[in-house]
C-alpha cells in the first residue's frame, strides 16, 4: 500500500493504511491518560468521590472519564488529536480520507453523547487534554456543588408529591 492515500478493504470500507498503524491504534490508551490521572488526583484530594471510565446511562455504549452518579455529572477529558481540538487538532496526510472520516465520526459521537446525556438530565463537562488540571478541577467542583443542590432539591420536591 505504499503511496496510497486511502486504504480500502475488499468490502470498500476505509481502514488504517498498514498493519503497523492498526497495531498502534489498538494499543492507544482508552483510560488513565496523564491528563485524566492528574484531574482525578486533584478531585480526590479535594474530597470528591467519583466513578471512573463508566457509562453514565444504561445502554449507552460511551464511557465518561469521571462520573458523579448522584449529581448526574459526566466529565470527559478529550484528546486534542482524537477529538479535533481547535488549537492542536491535526489530520494526518497519509491515508487522509480514512483519518478525516474517523476523526469526524469521533466528534459526531461526542455531540450525540452530549445530547443523550442532556436529554436524561445529566450535565456534561468536556475539557481538552492540554487544559491545566488545576483549573479543570475547580470547574468540576463548582459544577458538582451546583448539580448536587439541584438534584437534591428535585428529589425533595418529588418526594413531597408522592406523600
């Protein structure tokens, strides 16, 4: 496939340009990246407890990096390359069609996830991997405090209606 800009399989679908690229992609970290670990360390040190790499909604095949289930708050730390950061996102020149399709689909999936969670009364926070963990932790804590109060008030009003 040397020199090919697109690598199509026998079924016509685009795929990585070589077995080496495919092997590299399969080794890519899905969780516990350095930015995620830095954020989680700060959140934990600040007394917040959360779930890691979990699907916020049953049946949702997408996993948030940090989830506060009671507050209904999902936090994603998006990689600049994989999610097309406006400052650092790039598109490889080799096999450009495949990469463009893949990265576009990642962004589309992010929007679909945000919408599904919002419709289920979840708040979604998305941060780029290059954002300082200390600033992200402050924003997460503020959102957590606000959401805990909102969800608590909603539960109390619903409990009053039942009685």
